[in-house]
């Protein structure tokens, strides 16, 4: 993409931080328990054909992916909620257990990130999970720890949200290359031409990093083309261990951005390491991020989500919770004609991670960008 000026970077950064305002955010969905290892999120907020807001996410209970189910149940339930009053109140309309999402020899060990996508004629549910029945590549079998599985992404299709409970679970994206063996946390968007872009997180066989891949389903197509597993690789500083795209937000074509109608913010999670590290006593004290406790950053693209991505948060994260570990992740933005509805998981003083919500009016956004 053509680089943005320093002044435009300032405007875009201010807009992003207005959306992910850590102080203004209000709890939306609490986890099952208010303690470490429990959260709700990893989903999205979308508008259904009836005008209602639909929220999908998974309940995660305590556990450790390195030790399998012996360390705790982890992702135990995928839930869909509906709001008829623009996110003031939600009612649960669908729920999926691990058993519901398993099929054949593939038993689900943990439910991961998911997304809802409405289109003419129905609704699609993209859901990732860790499951049995997917072997490690030949020669690398010893790297798979007992009781663990492989992450992959599945797909469900139904005429309406209520019909997803009886829909067939179909495999969608799996990783065979050891460099991108695990795939999870889908993010989906329609293209201007009627296609579907699928972003997803990848991990190598040894779980040493996290990156972002992408696949395209052309308009009228039944499946996605070959994935680009190196769509958004890790950064060089605070995001040197992880860079997982989680959501997008179109930038209003105002002021300096009037001639760039395709400009989009790209939110992502990053971390300095995959596991928590002991801090040197003389080091600058700050949250550094690690697996399950990532921090938030943002990039920008003007290529309809398929063009080059330019980081705005190059040296330090933009989004850090003022509580707990500082974790602030899985940012997603619902863009409506009058407001932006921004959701994310935010660490709390008790170390739980509820889903929080911040609503920004278009007038307020214009004040920053125009």
C-alpha cells in the first residue's frame, strides 16, 4: 500500500484508541467464574436479517493446552446471544458443547474462536477447536504431548441462527505443513465483489509462535482457495512471538481520508513470548504479553483487506488493560450507520477476562479523523 503520512498515522491511531478505550469499556458477558483462566470471547458481534444484534463467543474455563484435559476443561461451550435493543440486553439463542462440535473420529478437546457471517439465504458459523483424529506430521510425533490434539477450523451453515444447532459440522481449514500445523480463530469478511475473506491464526508444530494466514472464497464459490499462511507474520518488538488478526474496521472517508475509501484498520493480538517469562529486576516494568494473555495492536490496509498491511503499533502495544496481566485481545468492531460497537477480552483485577463493550458514535469518530 502507499504509506500513510505521520500525521495520518496519528489520526488513525487516535481513532483506534478511541474504539478500544480501556477506561470506558463496560462488561458485556462475564466468564463462568471470576478468576484466572476463565473468560468469554473470541467471537464477533453482527447484525442479523431481522435487525437484531447477534453475539457469538466461547466460554473458556481454567486449563493448560500443554497438558491436555488433565490441566482443566478449557473451551467448554460456544454460545450465541441475540439483542433486540442494540446491545443493551442479550438473550442466549444457541449453545454448542464439545460433543456437539465433534464428528467421526474427531473428538473436540477445546472450543476456540468462532465467527458468525450472515448472507442472503442463511447464516454461516466458522468455529475452531482442538481435536483428536488429526495426526502430527511423520517424524514429529514426539512433539505432540499426551492428551492434546490439533487445532483446525470447521464450518456450519443454516437458514437461521436457530437452525445451526442441527447443522452438519464440516471441516474447512487444516494445517498439514509443520510450520502451520495448528489453525484457529477465524475472522471473516465479505469482499466488494461478493467473495469471502477468511483470516485465521496459525501455530507451528512446536508452539513457538503465532502468525496470521488468509484464504479467499470467490463469489459464488463453494470452498476457499489455497491459504496464504504468511499473510501477516510476527513483528519485531512487542509482537515478536505472536501476531493474530482478530478484527477489522473501515475508516470513514473523511478529511484526509476522503480519497481513500477502502482504508481499513486491522486489529491484532501480539506478545513477546509464548510463555510467561521472569522479568529482570532492572528491566522496564510493563506487560509483555504471552499465550492466553496477549496485548493488542493495530495495522492499516487500503487494499480491500487483501493488500499490504502496515503496522501502526510498531514498537509498543496500543491496547493494554489497566488491570490484571494487562491482557487486551480479540478486538472486533461492528460498524453500523450511526455507531461503532467494539468488543474485546479485557483482563480484570481477579485475572478473569470478560467480554467488554465500548460504543463510539460516528460523530465522535469524525472529530478525530476529519
